[in-house]
């Protein structure tokens, strides 16, 4: 059995920050360690504990893009080292989250975790590395941690000193600059029956707009549009979001186009614990992308680092030969198609502030140190009971140097149902990057024009 490992880097600096109440950037000497002692994104670079050295990419000659435009699995020949089941999970408890343990208890006959060799294969473009090094000495938290100063792209806090800085690294992480994709979402009944909802999503980060004007939307992080393609009863509805950095200073701007009414309306409910689009009540708005939006309703405690078995290099879940019925099963997705590896993660506990409202009273985050992606999140209700378990099945789009998710899954332990988002096995082609948009493409007027067509 592997032993649980906690480490907090820069402890003395963190203590000084806590004592002063300020949010200072790190020194030039510390920033210079990016790319040498640490990876360009701030993770430990050398082998340490049970975690191997950072690779930074898939091995040469591995993978590729198939004739269908989708990535090939560079590790298709790998075999599991062992499988964690309900019968033996207590032997590995030190490297499992409470949510994972609860899944073994809830589904003892079917839930399993195939564990593979750890491969630290996540990398980013050089300009993101350069921006991250610049951010290390420049980016600072504003407004009690609800905003960021001196940040454009990359990771703002490669050497985080507080829990909220780790969360901001997840929220602002690089996802290709601009990307559009067609993906499916399912919310299976207890018996596994489901209806597929298909979305066409697109993100454009502010610096990718061809006409971005900092004076116009200096507080906007990115622009997001989501079209519902099917089923017919939902098709034509569109969500538009201008995602603001400091959402206390300026709440997220959101609009919805209702195809039945042919009207555009403001959508203030698309935030915090407002219901997620077509989610059947199984996720909140801020469950999308594992967590999004303003951090202002929680106190964020940085617990340190821990070695945890997390979904990683989940290429099999992207296989175009698979049908959705082979992935979606009763209770949980088909765990035989998953891949878990032992990785170092940042652990952050979010506790609801006194006087604030949210259906989740506490959330425990496990964020991959190499990508800053939230990969496991345990959600607790107001009674302190574990309620929902979120898992992101990480994948590295090595042709574009973009770490992201194959699918996101949110399990409801009370109802026995779950939500899975990001399915694209039966869709043609892969994700499309580098498309160009103007500010006028992300206005309420553009939604109206789209509805008329």
C-alpha cells in the first residue's frame, strides 16, 4: 500500500502572506525555477515519492490523428498494473478520495478502477510557458481573492500560496485559446435509460478576439456560446456568456435565446447553484468544467499536496469505435473503459461562508499539479453528508498541446443517478481550434440573428 503524501511548497512564504493578509506575487528568484527545478507550469519536475519525472509530452512516434480527425490512443498497448475493487479498495485507501471510496460502497459489484503506469504527459505551447513565468512575479489577487490583476493568459499562480489561487489556476487554465466542439450530455435513470442531449459549444478567450478592446471588456475572461442541437424539444435554444474575472465587481453576463418564443432574455440564474442546462437537476451551473465562476461564496483552505489515483490519459473513452451505449451504464459509466494513474494533486477544501447560500455546503477539490485541472471534487450537503462525486477523465490533446477532459461525470449518491458531459464518440471530426471571432459574434443581437435563420 502506498503512503499518503502531503507537501506544501514555499511554506515560509505562505506563512508570511497569511500573517500580512496580502496576496503578493513570488520573487524573481522563485520564478526562475520554472522550467528547471519545477515544470514551466509550477509542478515538481523530477521524480519524487511514487511519482515519476515530468515527461511534458507523449513519447515520439506514439499516437497520431486518425482518418476521422480524432486522436489515436498513444498508449493503446498498456495493460493495467492492478484493479481496485470493492474487495480491496481499503488497501489503497490512503491514495483514494472519500468520493471514490463512497462509489465502491455504493456499487460494490460494478465499480472498479483499473490502475495503469503513471505518465505525466501534459504539456503546453511555449507562449503559455512564457506567460506563466511572467505571471509568477506579476499576477495578484484583488477584492479579497475575487479577481486577478496583471493577468492575460497562462497560469496566474504557478506557486500558489492560498487555496483560492489554486482554484484560479483551474478557472483560467489554457484550453486552446479558441475552440468549438460538438458533445453529448446524458442523465441516465437508475436503470441506465437515457436521452442524449447534443450541444455545440464554443469558447473564445478575450485575447483571441480579432477586435478585442481592453477598454471595452477589461474584466472579461472569455466568451462562451452553447447551442442545443438535439433532442427536438430543446433544439435551437442558445446560451451566451461573457465570463467576467471579478464577478463580485461585475456579475457574469448571460443571455438565453428561447427558440419557442424567439426571444433573448438575460439569464442571471446561470451562475452558482442555478440549474445546469438540460441537466435534469443533476448539476449546478458551477459544476460545468468541474468548477467555474466566482469563488466568493466559499472560504478556500489549501491543504497541500497528496498522491491520488485519478483518471488520466483517458483516450479509450474518446475511441470513435465506441457507441454511447457502451459507455453509459446504470449507476456509473463503464469503468472497464477508464484509466487511473497515481498523480500528485493539490487538495483544497471550500467551506460555505457564513451568510452565503449554495446547495453545496462544502467541496473538496483535487487538482492535478501538471495541468491545474480539477479532476476529483467531493460535494457535501448542508447536513455535512457526502452528496455528489465529480470525476474528470483527463486527456491530453497532444496535437494542439491542450490538456482537457475526455468526459466529466457527476455522480449523485442519493438518487443513484449521474450526469456525463463531453461524449463525442459518435460525432464526426474532433475539436476545432484557432477559429476567429469578433466581439459582435458574442452579443445578444447575434443571438437574435441566429434565431431568425
